[in-house]
C-alpha cells in the first residue's frame, strides 16, 4: 500500500507537472509572440522613417544613392504589415488599428513617391517647396500615434502573459516539491516494511536454494541418462540399418544361384522331366525371382533414409520428362495418356523424387480399368507447400483402405491379380516425409484415385536434423 500510494502520488505529480509545464510553455510562447509583434511594429516605423529620410536626402542632393534606403524601406514595409496582420489575427483591437495603419502607411509612401517624381521633373526648388507645404508630417504623426497605441496594447498583453507564465511556473514548483515530500514519506514507510519481509524471505530462499541444488543434481543425472539412451538408440538404429542392408545384399547371391541352377536344371534335363517336374521348377524360379524383387524393394526402402543425397534445387519439369522417357514402352503398350500442369522448381533429392513420380505413374498404369489409362498431374501452391496431385481413371481405392496402402507389405489384391511386393507406396511415403511433406489418397469423382503429396516451398534445414528430432521423441516420451 505504501508503494502504491507513493506511485500514485508520483504519477499525479508527473501528470500535474506535465500539464503545468505545458501551460507554462504555452504562456511563454505567447510572451515570445508579443515580443515579435513589438519588433514588427518597430520595424514598420523604422521602414517609414528610413523611406522619408532617403527621400529627403535625394531631394536635397539629387544623388541616386539616397534612394537605396528609400527603396529598401518601401519593399519591407508592406511585408512587415502583412506579418503584423497574421500575428495579431487573434486580437480584434489590433486588427482594427491595422485597418487604419495600412492605408496611412500607403498614403505616406505615395506622398514620398510624388515628391521624388516632382524632383525629377521640376527640380529641387519645387520639391523642397512641396516638402515645406505638404502633409507628410501629418501622416507621419498619425502613423506614430497608431503604432504607439498598438505598442501600448501589446505591452499590456506582455505584462498579463508574463504574470500567467510566472504563476504557472510557481505552481509547477510547488506541486513537484510537495509531491516529492509525500512520495518520499510513503516510500520510507514501505521500505521499512519491505526490509522486514526481505529478511524473512531471505531465510526461506536459502532453504529453497538447498532444495534447488538437489533438484538440479537429479535433473542433470536424469539428463545424462537420457542422452546416453539417445546415443544408444541412435547406434542401435544405425547398426540395424547396416545389418538390414548387409543381410538383404547377401541374400541376393544365394537366390541368384537358386534361380540360375534351377533354370540350368530345367534346360539340361528338359527331355527327362515330366510336366509336373517342369511346373515345379517354374514355381521355384518364380519364387526366387519374386524373392529377389522383394529384397531389392526392401533395400530401396531402407536406403531412402540412409543413403539419400542432400536436397538441392531440382527442376521438376526436366525430372518428370526423364521419368516419362524411362516408362516410354509401358506407356505406349498400355495406351496411357498423361496431361499435366507446369511443374515447379523445388529443393529435393532428384533421384528419390524421380522414384516417387515413377512409382505413382506405374501404379496408375498397373491398376487400370477397362479404359486406357488417363493420368492428370495437377499443381497448386498451398500456403508454404507445393501440392502435387496424380489423378487416374483406374479401379480406385476405398476410403477405408486409404491409410493402410502406405504401410509396408500391405496389399489390397493378390499377386495373381496384380503383381508387386506391397512396398512401392511405403517407399513413396518415406520419400515424401524425408522431404518434409505428407502423402495421402483421395477418391476421384467418376472413379479412379488421386494421390496427393506436398513438398515445402522452403525446405527443412537439413535431413539429418529432422531425423535427429524424430529420434529424440521416443526417448523423451519414455
């Protein structure tokens, strides 16, 4: 409460001080304004006196140099009168005085000009006589009287405004002094209370510090344990991937031997074998071939995350053209028609992205209906991603199996209906996720399927960083 009261007092002092200083500044501005008006009045009077003096010197001497102050005075008197009109726009008394002063000054200048012209035409004597018998003195006296009246009005305003400025300054000083005294008193009271509370809390903080030290030690031990588990998991994953690669690679050779020797057996002893034997040999060759294909697909699946190249600017137009060229004979044999939108430039692993396109096109051709395959590639920018859609007119996929088809070894048809290993779409999913996107399937209007995948416009910072982040999840969760 003491701090609150002190803060409230200081805020009030600040507000009142600001308002008083603003008022004082405004009053001082009006004082300055009054001085400017007085200076302009003196300037008008000085201009007219200079004009009269210059005219008189020219009449007596005939020297053109005497006209210089006359001409300067004529040039400035109107400007000074105009500024006076603007400066006193808030004062009706001064405006009325200016209504008399301006024509009087104009008449005075006109009279002086007339004398100069008589001096030029009729000579000095005629001009001097005009000066002696003229009314210029009466005009000048009138002007002096008007200016004196305006000065009197400005001096009255100057006194009033100075007093107001001094009063507002005194008020500001009083508010600041009183406010500081009250604020100091409340702060002292609050400080004494806070001192007692701080002593009590200091003792409590010491106890908490002991507890925090023990907690930090336990957290450090737990963190070290979790880091070690993460390293063990990373080593385990690396060894598992290497084992899968080596094991799959080593399985290829005996399978090739089985297939080769079985085919050699069928070729060399074909005349001695009956139909059942030849059929059994064909089964064996077919099984070995399918096993080789399965192992090859497994190797491809494993290499997506371990042997992928760094992401680089990739022109999808050129890449898609190469994929279509590699499938040229399949496309021609099936009568496939492919249409597409212009493809973007993306940050990608060109080899894996090409495999993604090839797998999706191959599936669209393989799972076709009665009509020749028709494939449409669509591209659109969805916020920070490129969304690429591959729509076909094939047999379609039920939405209840939309997620299942991206799981490895999951098939919706037997191998006799549609050959394959059930790994192709799992590879597609792994490639897309490595690039920071996602893949899904949508039903197409009028039959067929639409496979959609996204690629970020701005790529993830690094594949290794993404994989490390994914690696930490199970450890932290555990």
